[in-house]
C-alpha cells in the first residue's frame, strides 16, 4: 500500500489476515491476469476436479 499510515491503522483495527486469505488473494490476482480463454480453462479444470472427487467419495457399490 502506498499510504503506510492507512495500512497500519487497518492492521491495528483488523489484525493480520490469515495465511489462507493472503493466498486466496494472490490466486485471485493471478487468475485476473489470465486471458479470458485461460480463465475458462481454469474454471473447467476446477469443475472437473470437483466432479471427479464427488464420484470418488461416493462409489456406486
């Protein structure tokens, strides 16, 4: 942040963000830098992974 006083005030009021929160923001920033086609591919990959995990968690037999 450019305004260090503002950042320090936020830190005092809110505390430090969790590591998961920081990592999520980094991933979001990286995702937004992708081209639209690449974003679509990432979303499709994640959807496929979730579907595969759901199938593995609930076997038919």
